[in-house]
C-alpha cells in the first residue's frame, strides 16, 4: 500500500481493501462475507437498474486522541436505513446487523483509518440495492447489502470556511409527499446537472425551496439547512427534508450551550434576518454560507435577491463553536456526554 498523505485527503472514492457483504434471498440474509474484489455481479434486469431500487447511508469512524477507534452514532444511521428500506419495499437489515457490518468494514480496513491529529476520518458507506431480475412494478425481497469505506478529509477541500450558495428558481429537489425524506440514490441524481451549472458560476451549494409553494426553505442538495438568529438555532420543519443525524446532533449541542432550538417552517425572506446560515451533514459537518443568491433561472445571469452573511471564507462565531464541539466529541477531545461514540 502506498503511503497516504493524511493532510491532503479530499472526499474521493479511495480504493481500500475489503468490502463487507450479505445477500438476502429466500427470506433470509446470508452470513456476512468479506471480499476484496470490489465487484458485484448483477443481472441486467435487476430492479436497481430499471427502477432505482437503491438506498444508502453515510457515517464516519475516527481515531480519537487517546487512540480509541469509534463510529459516530451508527444506531441512528441503522434506523434511518431501515425506514428507507421499508419505503422502497426492500428487505430490512436489523440494527445489530447494520452496526456489525460497519464495524467489520472498519476493522478489515484499519490501515486506511486516519490517525489522530489530521482532521481526517473514515467515511463508511452502507449500500442496499434490489437485485431481483424483473420488469413488473412490484417489490421483490431479493437484495444485496454491502458496506464499503474510504479515508476522507474535508468534503470541499478545506475545513470550516464559508462558501456561496444559490436558490435555483427553476429546479426542485423533492415533490410534496414524495421521497425527499428518504436517503435514496434517485433523490441525488436530479441534482447533478444544476450542481454542475452552479459550480460553473462560482456557487458551491444549491438551496432548495419547498416545491408546492416555493415559499419556504427545505434543504441543500447535499445536506440540511440551519441558521442562527441571536441565541436561536433554526432549522426547517418539512416532510421533504432528510432527517440528518448531524443536524439532530447539532440541535442537541445547541441546547447544551443554552441556545433555543426552533424547528419550523422558514419563509425564504427570513434569510435577511439571520446572522449565520449553513449546511450540515455527515460529509461536511458544517459548511457556512458567505452569501445566498436567488436566481429565477439558474442558467441566466439575473439575481433577484442576495443575502450576505460574511465575506467569502469567513465563518461566524456560532458555526465555529458548534463545529468545534461536534468534532471535539468525535475526536475524543471533549466529553461524550450523550454517548454518541460507539467504540470499535
């Protein structure tokens, strides 16, 4: 294995050594297998190819200050995968199976787990897909559950700096009463083209509004939204938003700091009242926004409104404080008062 520069890791599909796999067929899961081939055999008629019967999770493992190896809140990821699997009509792995397979993935790829002191971690990606060859629009209980991992640094290449965001007036993320609150691959597929356009224009993030009335903030294309107003941590209440484990953790940390947490509908015009606004999720932890523009048509130059929070790169005090607390818990630098770290 070539030597890894832990300080220069991005967020790439870094080839590690082992994938952990189980197959569901004839009403039961197979014994857990370990494979180093990094390849699966699929029938061309498999549901995943034709009907996007696929869901996934994302969580991280860390080397803590005292040398312990931990995963951050894997029970929450297990519960979220179960909810999504039921929505797709897929077989549902138990929480115990989910956590055990994630643990085995880390243990069998320990040489890729970044050491303490580099602000790097191991990203764990559980994947559940429908395997049965069929053309009927009916669920069929045959699936593969695989867990893979990769060493990662910052999602955007730098730790905790602010970026520009844009609200695209001619794109929606999720339909009312649709699949937006589930972590399925199809929800992300529709963001690839608008992200490409936004990135070419200098924006890092897309912020979507509710599709029905386009009056309220829903979430970013990659992660949840939160804002700071005085001593308040404010995040959207919406049936179309993915229940982010990072957001849930940040809300608890905000309460621990004595902040008031509001989970409610957020009118888009309220952006003018916020002192800080940010994206939050497993990959990014927190990505503060320097400003957020509204473009009626993403492809066109017109900006109908712009909300400035900081100069590009600058980060507000609340985001700094929240970020240091969460990462401090993850890296074992601060007490884990809520028992979020699962020791491997």
